[in-house]
C-alpha cells in the first residue's frame, strides 16, 4: 500500500500529513502564459494515453516556460499539464500536484490511476499531473541512447564493474555530444521552477503536493525555493537531500534486505500464481538461482536478454512494487527453468523491459 491511500483523509484538519508555511510573495517565474487553455487530451488516433484521459474526464493543456529562467526572454519550451477536476466542486479545497519519482518519470500517464487511488481526496481536490521538462508528453531531450535506462548492476567481479563503468561513461558522453545545449537546464531546480509556473498559471495561491521517491526531493527543493506556496504535502519514501548524490540509497542496505525478505513472504503467499517458492526462503533461493544462471549465460525473455548486469535489478525492483515486477520475475524464472510461464500469472503486455526509473 502506498501513501496515496492516506490522501483519502483530505477532509482532516491541516495538521494531518501537512506542511503549512507562512505565505510570501515570490516572483512569478512564468511571464509567458499565466493561464492554461484546457482542451481534450488525445493528440491523434494513436494517442492511447490521451484517449484514456479523455474517457476519465481529464483536461489537458501546455504551458510555455523559459528554457533558462535566468533569461526569461530567451528560448522557451512547453510543459504538458493534465487535470482531473474535484468530483465535489461545491466542497473543493484546492489543487494537488503529484510526482511519482524517477527522476523525471512522466506524471500524466498515471493521472487516472492516481486519481482513483486518492479516493475521498479526489472529491475535494483538482488532481494535476505535470510531465517534467523533456519527458512524457513534452518534446524530448534525445541523447540517442539505444537503451531505455542507464540503470545496471555492476556485476559480481571487477571485470563486470569496469564494463559497466565504460557503458555509463559512453552514455554520458553521447548525451553530452548530442544535447549539450539543453543539459544545463535539466535540473531539479528547473523542475521546481516549472512547478511554480504551473501554480501561477492555475491561479492558485498555494498548492498541495504528493511526492514519491525522487518526488519527495522535488518537493523539498520546491518548498525551499518557494516558501509559502504549499498547503498539504505528503512525502512517500523520503529522500535525504544531503545524501541524494551520487547514489540516494547509501546506508539503506539492511532496510532493502528486510524489504526484499518481506516481498519474498508476499510472493510465497501467492505461490499458486507466481510459483517462485512456497516460503520466503524458497523465493529468495529462486532469485539467487536466477542471478547465478544469468552469470553463466544470459537468459532469453522474449526479445530481451537478461544478463548478469540486469538480473539483480529484478531483486531491487520488487522493493517498490508487488504484482508488476512479480510478473516480470515469473518470465525470468521461466527462462531460467525452461518451463512455460505459470497459467495463473496475469497477462500484461509490455512494449519495453520492466521500468526501474521510479528508484
């Protein structure tokens, strides 16, 4: 269960899961479009996300903001925004923005799911998703990578570590070469400035915010840069801002081990569906077997290869999700054991490998 369930208590006093600050009057960072022109979301016949948003009654808009807020009269970019209006407008409290992490995971594609998870909160708040600059429904920053994500395990030996160091360096250099003019403006501070521009365009004096994982750091930066502009703030999986770089989870090794064992117990309780083991120890042994097999030879899962640098990520991914990554583990386990996927496994179609971007 995520903290989204807690947001069903929106009607509680402001002391509940709230951060309230003394209002100030920061400079409006968006001199371009101070109001949003709402419209339907589908951008064409192949826009499945937009059509789903339209069916849910969402509204969409694009906000023009400066690429460089230090030069507001210069180059501009567009920021995609989508909104589900409060179901009970007569008792509307305000606007709630959310960010599901990443860094830079798209938000709008999750709007209908987030709205449903909000429960009673969605009756009293407009729920607003903002795709961070260059992601989701915005014009992308194209580094020319032939991979969905940079995220890989270093492997089990020095050779693997050196291989991944070269891999990461190559990605960084390729992105520098192709997008050097944009990279200085892809920061959390810029994302916070975009949030403030959205707040101003919505005409809200203050906004509430729900952040997950990296989204908690974004909230920390936003409230530091724009004090007095937040109402209720819920942070799920809080990042310590002093330890975010170069890796946010130094010092959390034991907590992650405990979370993995907890997940293994959940998977064992659903063994009829996932067939990863009937006890937590058996599930963990299955994961170890997958990793050992991938070291010997990459496992084939459809068109994808799960090698020693990818297999450990399945262990890590389940710390933040049960069913979605559990399904992926079934496919990898089946490749390892050369048996067909479990009959009872939910049938989910993916256009890409499981996502690790929420971390």
